């Protein structure tokens, strides 16, 4: 596990942090770190940094950016607040149906039907435009199960829960000066190592 503390979420900071991880991995294992899949949220800087650090001349060896389904649904839920409750429930069901498709063909069929239904109803038109732009036609379109290999997570929720625990238990949801978080993380490592079996 690696934890990075950054002051800003910029491409250059992601590149620096991921490059350091890559160097440590090579030093420890003697192998190059070459992830096939990476799970991201909708952070352009994050995805750009990943692409730069793990760039490969061979297209098949470039990491595939998978979108965290939890983040998709959290953003969709926010946007659905503007819709009538029954319509919002239908929209959420449609999106969940897309998420659980098991192949690209099934996904395309369900997507076409869903968009046709939405386009035939004036009420979700603004939402439909948002959803197409953000979740179907952008770099963050890989949030369906069929993109993820069997046995792998479709959400980074466990990481988010760990991040929440760090903030709750060690930083107390405060922004600390640079040395303080390092001390807090060392304390966390000491405590967590007691629970490793």
C-alpha cells in the first residue's frame, strides 16, 4: 500500500507521486510497475498523471482508466434531485441496469433503449444532456461491470473508507502543516501493524 500527501491535485503532483511509486516498486521488486487497470474518479489531473507516468509505446500495455461506480452514482444522485422522485428513481434504475451489463453488446442495446426513452420524455432532457456528456461520451465512460475483470472491484469505496478513517482518527478533519500529517501517518502505521496477522 502507498499513501501520498499532496497539497494540490495537479497533474504535476500526480506525476511526481506516481513516479516515486514506480521507482520504489522497481527498487524493491526488480520489475517495472505496469498496471493494466487503474480506478479513478472524475479528476482530469489524476488521469493525465497516470497516463504520463505509465505511458507505453504499445497500446495494449497502456493502463485502462476505470471509473469508480460509487462516484458515478454519487454525482448522478446530486443531479437527480432536480427531477421528480418517480422519474429520478427510473433514471437511477436505468443507470444501474447499464452498470451491470456483462458485455459491450448488451450495454449498447440497453444504452440505446434508455436514451430513446429519455429523449421521448421532455422531463429528463437536461439530465440526459449532462449524463451523455459526463458519463457516456467523456474519458470517464468505463464504469460498467464488463470493463472490469472478474474478481476485481468496480468501486474504490474501500480506499475512500480508509481515507475517511485517516481524516477522522488522525488528522481530525483539519488541514495540518506538512510535518504533522507525516507524524500522524507514522502513528497510523504503528497502530495498523499491530492488527496484521
